[in-house]
C-alpha cells in the first residue's frame, strides 16, 4: 500500500541528521523540514479539508519542532513525536472553532467539488483520460467521506492508512491505548464503508489506494 520512495528511505535513515538538528544545527533542521513538510501538510489537509489550515498546522508544527527537538530524549520516536505536535495543533484549531461535530457528507462534497485541491492518489501518468477522471471522482468522494466521520476516528484512519504509522505510534501520538486505537480504526472504517456504499463505491472500486 505504501510504496517505499527515496524520501521514505531518507527519513528512515536520518539518525545523524536528527542528532545534528537536536544539537541546534539549522541546516539539519531545515533538511528535516524539507523531508517532512509535505507529509505533515497532507495530514492537516486530510484532517480539515482546508489548504490554509493545513499550511498553518504545518508551519506551527515545524516551528515547534525546531524549538523543542533538543528536549526529545528518544530520537527514535521522532516520527510519532512530530505527528503528535501536528495533532495537537489540529485539536487547538478544533477548540478554536468550538465544534466537535462531524460535517455532513453533502456539505463536504460541495466544498470539495468547488474549492479544494484533489487528494494525491496512486496514479499512473499514462492512464487514459477516462480512467484518470474516474480516479479523481473516487478520490473526491473518499475525501468527503473521511470528513464526514467522527474526528477521533478520522485522525486514526488518516495516520494509519495514509501516513503509515503503526498502531503503537498512533497510541503515542494520541495518548491512548493501542486497543483504543484499533477500536477507533474499526469503527472509522465501518463508518466510511457505510458512507461509500451510499455512493455506490465499494472496496474493489477504490482498491483502498489510500
């Protein structure tokens, strides 16, 4: 599901980079931002379906990263730590908007269709136009469906299916047990399944190319 790219390899073999960044090396910190910015931005965008909020979450996350990285005792937990910072800023925005309710699917669909950039799905640049159109349409529906589920479940589904975090890492990010993570994952996917079935979208159609 998650193809290993050169960027992924760089992230997974960045112990020396992390150590330099933790020691205050600004060049190393800048490299970390370069490596992780797209993923943190995408996390924020999938969570809020809003470019400006995703940009804000990403910017705040990396400012906090540079400021607090020297205090991270276990650099091996950097990935979970970084997503935890991003998640905290997402929660801060939720509190600011004073709403914890999920967004109606039809409302999100209208916003997604008219205003928001498309999700990045696994695409082949040589796909024929009809197939590409179908992929885009499914991506839009899937995106809107995610926005319609409970925010706690949405966070887990995004981190597991899109960001590739392990259940243990998600538990660290959210300060909950692994069993609770798995429960939210299960109910989140069940909610998505019900929403997508109403749109005549099934597992075979999207092939879960999250």
